[in-house]
């Protein structure tokens, strides 16, 4: 999705939701998928994503050990894993949102993605969800808003249409690639295709989209 747009906005000044993808992701192991989770400090139905803190920084080291243990047989492990370690260790601080943004930007740069990143905090808007996103689009002079399909449940599409902004629902790829540990499963971290196929394969696939 990031590579398909000119501007990407991290919307972290909205309510944090627990048991979501913001503090965890999945990798494959010989025993099946496991979660890589970060323990965080938040208040249910109160905390904004931007205010959530990582409680145990040592969890990052446990992530790296789990990645090393389960992907050391992958074809591109020796090339890719040291860079993943660098991405993890080069982040300072305890902000969950800042850590996520750091990882996403680092991976995007490595993949040659030139999308311009923004943070919603650059656009202080006190409004409902649809109006907030619309105002960000207007300030960025966007002609199209690209979103995951789950936003169809809450987004007021009429106000975008009335402002001549088209909405596109992003279709996530299900391309099969070389993968360790059993049958192919696409619902895993981007680290899985990178470690199994290398940076160049993903760069090539992105250029063909």
C-alpha cells in the first residue's frame, strides 16, 4: 500500500485498540505461526496511539532471537538479519508509535520506496473519523484516498465524493513465494518474504505493480 501512493500518513492521534496489529505481528515457525508482541502501557478506551509506551524494552531482543531461531535456515538470512538487528537497535525511546514508524520507514527505504511520510499530528484536526481523514487529504491536495477495505465499515464516502476525492480500497496481494515451514501462509510479517527471498525480489515485484 505504501508504495502505491505518493503520501502516506501515520494516523496515531486516534484511540489505541488492544489485541490489534499495532503492538504485534506474526512469523512462521516449525510449530506454526507465533506472535511477536510488545508489552505496552495504555488505558482502555482512553489512550491515543501516540501516547502508548513500550513497557519492557528487552522484548525487542526476544523478538530478534525468535527471528534468528526460526529463519536461520532461510536463503537470505545472512544478508538480511544483520540489517533487521540494526533497524531494531537504532531506535531510541519507548514510544510504540515512533518504533513502528521507524521500522516502516527503514524497510521502505531499503525497498526503494520513495513515498513521502507524514504524521497526523502535523494536521491538528478535532473532528470525527471521516472528517479528520478528509481534511488531511485536502491539506495534502490529494485526488485519491487509498485505504484498507475494513474502513468501509465507518468511512462516510459521501463527503469525499462531494470534495472530488476518489476512494480506492486496497487489495492485499496473495502472491505465493518461497517460504519455510509447511504450507504457504500470507498472514505474516513482511520480514518473512524478505528473509526467504531477499530485498531484490521484493524490489522487482514492487516495480512491476
